[in-house]
């Protein structure tokens, strides 16, 4: 009898942790999101305000701006990461000393602290003494003296760059995993039938990678939606509010202005977006699995 | 008395009925083989005996005691798995000693018994190796040694030879048979290979779609298959099964004329083993064009065809003829004809 | 001829990729060994010095205490998360428990809850309990991020182990717990080790929680970086030295588990 309950006993410690550290705060901020609570005024939540925090968000310019910034960031970084990762994986598929070396090198960016990545790119793009700013200026005279991080578009570009630099290696390994599971025979058969390299990539390999690519794209979207660390250390949300992502904006509302009620409501909006995407993602994983076992 | 009784057992996975209600008694010291194609429920049945799978209904009795709710460790059984199930992180010695260790046998005694057992299966030189450093046959021996080291009252073997190459399979088969003779332990053995079943078993239970369709000695199953399925499954090359009709005391099909003592009937299948046919000069029971000749070494398989009918015979090794020439086959003296009902598969004679 | 050309092209591209990946890291390492006047030029002609490391470890930066905080927070988080996650992963992998799909789904989805959402209530709670700026507070919130991730990852590793040996052990006389101890843990050890290192890296690099929940006593390395932004401007050479301190242990770990790394990274995600 004891043996029958064992599966549940094994689950308990982990579930206690998960419930206490995620479900509880989630519930707490849900209730806070319906209240007014200025932390500088009161230690406890004040009155119940219904949906006011949410209604306010719908018309607040800064929130809408951060939503837009996040949208732009997610679209560009997901697109670039997935495409580059796929290309890199195709490049790394074969064996060779340079291939092995590159694979090892690729492990490094993912192990690096995102905050540190932000710091070092900020350093390299410093217009006065940054090595990339100087280097690019020397190679392309038109870029001489460009105020990289002081320009809204360029700052966003560099923010995307740091993220792509950080994530492409991880995604490349996912692609390599996917490529390894494609049976060699299909490719060899196509080669014998006389297909060109390009044709093989687009006609044979990519269609079989559809599942992996979709999983990558959704996963990357989820991570991009959370973008925070580099915003703090690279741009500070600026210039102006041009790189103020949703996570960074919520941080500001909560921990600079201490408006807990509003911050909670915003956090729940972000959670809702993420939940929709992750449910979609998990569904996809499960059906992938079904396909794999079928 | 290590007798195993399955009483009205049944296994369902959700709504899928894997093993329908049935009973089976495995006698003390018996070597019983569960034989059938893959997915027929034989492994499920064995895993229920082992306690690795719950039973949905019924009782499992080992040595007269109901063991339904007992975990595998308390059933006094040993099992050899298809993929051996060795402990990859332990040496051969540790693998063999592990069951003794779990039963609290003292270290010195454990060592001695492990070495004795290893010697029995010729593993003495490999005791300090890891499973990954062994060949398939050697791994098989480790699995075997681990099973016999603690002299359980029942052995369960799940396709133990299926991962070995053909030659090794024959050698190991003989060793298993010898081992059973020596130890006399009740053994349940699962296989899809009818040759293994025939050579090893005291009794064979042929299973199909979860159900035991025939339970008998190998001899009896070979000589008198209970239905069309068993007839086709046992024997290599398999029994000739010819669709036809009986009228006026004669079984007729294209190219076939065999006198049969039986009332007129449609939808009949005639069965005769290739070993019981021989090449005849002409006007014989089976007439057709020679379709293929396959030399197997000690004999030649002769296949002739007439329309939809195809008949195979085991002929002399030096028989030669041209393909597509006329050919005749006749039953040998004392040959046995089997008759089955096409629709139900049931045996008629 | 065409073949060698395309092969050379492939190698050239790989060199380019390696350069792009390595350059920021190499530049940071170089800067860490520059004197402060050299740090503000792009010249490679400089006299290397260890002065920056001496500076960051002394007053007022005291990187030593941040290293200690990071080590303690990451180690304790791993020490709590990994054992609990291993048991849960085993249960998910081997048993058909009731509502298993729902529970697993729950675990998976919590992984995607934005960290800001989690930290907000915890900030309030820790403030109430006077636990702000303590390592314990950081450990608790880090568990939120790490635990679901590790469960998922270790489950991937356990799923890949055939059940044969475990069943053999049960028949040989072992109870389930004994099976876990004698068979599963040793066989899954490389996977569990890999997951632990992953978990360590995640916690070590964690920025948001530490930024919000620590002020002075519990500051970890990534947050420490921000303190090199002073009123006199950014002190790049010191930041780089601190960056080297953050990076080196993690790089060593990552390269140490290199073989499993790629599998581990994708185990949770694709499987």
C-alpha cells in the first residue's frame, strides 16, 4: 500500500517549492492588482478599486509605449535568432576541427551573465573609446562619431544584438539536435536523385525541421517577452523611453514609483500574454511528442 | 512446490483489453513457454506474474499463496530481461552479488556464491568488467547468473535470446535447457520464436490477441494444431494451408485432389507439412508448375504453384529440375492431413 | 575544385562566427588587465596589470563579499532544488499518477511566469518580515525560477534511461526507494550533475531578483557590476575585472560539462 502512495510522496517536496514560490506570489499579486497601494504612503494595501488599474493601463501612454517596444524587440530578436541559429546549425552539421572548435566557443555566450553582456556592449559602443564604435567608424567612415546608444533606433538595434548574441548559440544547439534526428537516408536519396545543395536545404531539411523551428520560435518569444537585464545595464530604457520593455516598465512602476497596485496589474497583463503563448507552446510540445512516438 | 496459478486473470489498459479473462497453471519444475507474435499479450502476462504490472481482475497464486498485492521483491522470482537489464554502473561481480546483497547475505558468503555462479556460466574471467565492456552473449550470461545466484523458486525469461546472433542463440538455448534440467526450477519463458518454444518447453502456450489458443506439449502442438493460427505459426517452413472444398469424399482446389473422409463442405482449408510431402512421378495429389527451388543444405525446398494454390515440400538435397516445368507432389506414407474451417479457423479433423 | 572552395568558404564562415562570439569576451578580459588610462583607448599596446583585481577586492568595492554571496546563494539553491526536482522528475517519468498531465503542465507553465510578477509579492513579504537584503530571500525567489526548470531537465535525462535495470532490481529484491538509491541515482548521475551546473549558472547570473531584493549585504556579482557606475562615470576597467570574476567560474563549469551541455540545454526544451 505504501508503494502505491510513493509516486505522490516523491512529488511533494518539489510541489511545495513550486506552490510557495510561484503560485502563491501569483495569487497575491492578482489580488493586489485590484487595489490601490502606494507603498510610500502606506504599509498595507489600501482600498479596493476594481478594474481601475487595468483601465488606467489601457490609456496610459508609457505603458502602451513599453508594449510597443516589447513587440518590436520580440519580433526582431526572435526572427534574427531563429534564422541565424538555423543557418549556423547547417554550417556546423559536418565534422571537422574548426566545427568542433566553433561548437565549444558557442557554449560561452549562453553561460555569460546577461547583465554583464549589457555592460560589455555598452562599453564597446561608447562613442569616445568603445572598440566597436571606433572600429566601425574606421571601416565605414559614415559611421564615424555615431552616438550609438543615444539614438533611439540604434539603441534598440544594439539591445537586439546583445540578445541575439546571447541566444543564438542555444538555439543553434537545439537546431543541431533537430537536424541529428532527421534520417540521413532522405537527404542521401535526394542527393542521388540529383538535387542541389540549396534544394536539399529548402526542399528536404527545412520541411522536416518545421516542428523544431516552431518550438524554438515560441520558446524564444517567451524569453524575449521577459527582456530586462540588458535593458538595465545597456540602455537604462533610454534614450528617453525608446528601449523601455514591459518588464523594465513594471520594474519602474513597482520599485521606483512604488505603485504596487498598478505594478501588479501590469505584471498580470504580462503574465496573461505569456500564459497564452506558453499554453500554446506546451500543446505544441505534446503533439510533437505524439508525432515522435507515432 | 513452486507452482504458479493464474486464476481468471484479466488486464486492461484503460478501455483496451490486453489480456482477456483466462486461467493457467504452471506446474512445479515445469518449463512453460508463452509463444506468440509480438503484441499478443505474452510479455504482459509474464510481467503480471512478476508483479511489474498490476492485474485488473483475478488472482495470481505462487506456491498456493495469493500474491496480487505483493511487490516483485516478495514473490521469490528471478527474471531475465530481453535487454538484460544489467546494472550499467556495477561490475559483473557486483551485478551478480546485488540480489544477495539486498537479501542481507554476508559479504564473504556473497563473494563465494557469486564466484561459483559465475563459474557455472563461464564468466569467471570477466568478474571485474562492466557490462559495457562485454559482448551480447556475455551480457546474457551475466543476466542469467544474476537470476540463478539466489536460487529463486520461479524463473521468468522475457525473450532472453532475441538480441543474440543466430549462432549464439542456438548455443545459449542448449545451455538454458541444461540449466533447467540441472536446477529443476519452475520456468516461464516468453518468445516469438517457435523453434525456441519447441526445443525448450515441457509445455507451450500459444497466445493470440491476449488469449491462450492452445496449451500442450510441443509434440502435440506440432502434430495437432488446435486451429488455423497455430497451424500456420508452428513449424518451419510453415504448414501448407490450401483453400478449397470437399465434395464426394475428395478435397479439391486448383491442382489439388486429396481423398478425405468427410461430408461435403465448402470453405475448408487443407493443411499438410512440407516435411510430409515428397516429389512424385505424376498423377499425384498435388500438381502444378515448379515455382522455386531453395537449397537449405540438408534438403531442398520445392515450391509448386497451380493458380492460387502454392504448395511447398521438403525434398532431397540433390533434387534438380527446371523452373516452370510440371511438377507433382504426393504425401509420404503416414502423412497427416489437417482440415480447418476457413471462417472460424477451427479444426475439423 | 568546387568542393574545396565550398569547404574553405564554410571554414571561413566558422572562423567569422567564432570571432563574433569571442570578441566581446576577449575584449573584456583584455580590459580587465589594462591600467585605467589604457582602458579608454582601443590600442592593444599596453602593459598588463593586476591592479584592477586588487582594487575591486578592496574597499569600497569589496567584490569578495559579493563573490561569497553569489557562491552561497547559488550553492544553496542548487542543494535544495536538485534533490527535490530529482524525486519529482522520477515520479513524473516512471509513474502514471492521477492528474499527472495536469501537474506536469502546471510545472511547465510556472517556468514561464515573468520574474517581475514573482518578485513583487516577495518584495512586500520580505519587507514585512524584515528579510530584505538577505541571502535567504534571494535563495527563496531563485527556487521559483530554478525548480521547474530542473524538474523538466532531469525528467528528460531519466526518460532516456531504460527501465529494464530498475525492474531487474525490483525483482532482485529492492524496494522503490532502494531502486532510486542504488540504480537511478548512479546511472542518472551525469544528467543530474549537468542539471545542477545549469541550475548553478542560472542562479549565478540571476539579476532581477538580486537587483530588487538586495541593497548592501546580500548583493551578488551581476548586481555588483552596476555599482561601478559612479558619479565620475563608468569605471570600465574595474567593471571588466568584476566581469572576469563572474565569467571565469561559469565558463569552467560550462566547458567541464561541454559534452552534456548541448543535450542538457535541449533536453528540457525539445523533448
